[in-house]
C-alpha cells in the first residue's frame, strides 16, 4: 500500500471513529454548529495531504481536534470585529462547563442531549444528532427516515436555527430533566447503531451506538428503556458475522447459529433479565430478539411468542414497519394466507411505498404459498428498491431459484 493509500485509509477510519468527538468538542468550544462542522471537514481534508506526507500521527483524534480548533480560531478572528470579536474569543478561552451528570465527561453525550432538547421536533432531534455526532450525509439520513433529501436538508437547517435562537444549552441536563429527553436519545442511539449494522454502513457506528448505550445505562440506572435498547443492540450485534456470506445476505433462518457471539447474547440476556419497570418499545424488541437468539435452531423458534410481542409492540409504537414484521410472525403461526392479508393491506395503504422489504416480504410469502409468477414479480420489484449489494444478490438468487 502506498503512503497516499495508507493516509486515505487512516483518514476514513478516523472519520468513522473521531468525527463525532471532533465536532462535539468544537461545538462546545464555539457554540456555532455550522462552524464546527465546516472546520471539522477542513481538518479531515488537511489530514489527507498531511498524513500522506508526514505519516499518520499516533493519536489521530487529537491531531484532528487540534487542526479543527485552529481553523475555528482563525475564522473567528478573521470574521469577527469589535465587541463581537472579543466576545467570540472569550468563548474560546472560557473555563470548561460544570462536570456532566453522573461523572461521565463525554462531549458526545452532551451533544446528543443538546440535539434531543424538547424544544426541537422529534424527527429533527434524531436527524441533527446523526448529522453532527455520526457524520452521516443528508442523503443517508433521508434514506434512514424514508423521506426526500431536500426535505431532510431543510429539517436540519431549521433545527440548528432553533438551537441558536432559543439559546438551547450545550450540556447534559440535570437529573430531573433527563426522562423527558430520553425518547429522542434512545431513537438516536438505535439509528446510529442501525446505520453501522447495515452492510453498506460504517461499521464503527454500531460500536458507537453500543458504547453510548452503555454510557446512558450508567447515567440513568433506574430507567428501564436504556437497558432494553442496550440489550437489543447486543443481541443484534451477536449475529453480525453470519448476516452476509460471500457478499450475499443470509436470512435469519439460514444463519449459522454456532457462529453467533455467545458472550454478547449472554450479556444481552442478562441485561434484559435485570430490567424492571413497565415494558417499553425497546424492551419488547429486545424480547423478540431474545426469542431468536436463544432458539437452538430455526425450527425451535417460538413464533407464537414473537407474534404476541409484535402485537404489544404495535400497541406501544404503532408503525407500518412493525406491522410488516408482525405479518411474518402471523404467517408462521396462522399460515401464509393470514400473513399475506396483512401485507396486502399495508401495500394498499401506500404507507410503505418505496420500502424494499414490503415487496420482498410479499415475494417470500407468495413463494411459500406456491404462487411463483406473483412471487417473481414482487422479487423483481424488491430488487429495484434494495439499498445494499448484499440484499440485491440475495433477491437475485431467489429469482434464479424461481
């Protein structure tokens, strides 16, 4: 590998691992979200040239933070004038804020709670944190939300403006204010995890979601839903290495369970078993994942329990995606026609238009029902919509089988 290629690989790895910390540090220092993102981008661009020439530094994150901070200072000195300049430079020199709650000095956690302030609309809270903490592009966030990219761009602009105009503080809130922020924070962590869990996503994001999940459990030990989310992420992560083989997606029923990570499963189950309090959506999802994780083989899966859990999840957090998953469980318990009826009702509603798993699920159920021609048409539709190469290869293989 040449020096240039090595530098590029190192910068890409640092972007996955350090972006959130660099941006969070600059926001904490300057209070300017756009400036923080711009200077972080400049620092990564400079690193590409500098590391190729001088070698990769021993602590890439510290190097990037220093480079980004220097650019922020230069910009503030160049653009500010008079009292505004003095005020901005005073911000750079101020003492650190009070220690965050729970003795957890993590700038990224401050960033999450700032993004998830109740003054912001819920979708904006999640989107803004994915942009600033995880460095996802507007296009990637829009795909995660199933919305158009221009609409997501406007959502991010409005969220930053709201933080600036409302004077939302950059800190972990006091203990008494934590619960009202929790739903947005949990949604952020799960979407961060899922972006990294996706075959085409940055793998470091999954680890970041789990890491911040552990931090949140320590921060809020009496809250049940952070534990439920952490258990859910661990149980999913335990199956990571078996999800794709030879670049082709492997469905849950066909995965090699002997290769699942037993330690992660045991940890996830222990957390779930210790979780007390009223069941929330993440606890229910973790219980569904536990049904799969603890079944010795696909034939032993307790689909009746899973169907009942999806009923409960639909009551707690109704959504068309939950209903689509429930359709699969219902098909396993009550027969394919019962599951297909739910899928067709979802298709008629238009609520999952453009979502590849709707035609993929319909195709699988039609195939199991012996309706090959209809199944082929649905597989072709899913193939057109599938977002990852692994899924496209899986669907193409199903088409060849038919």
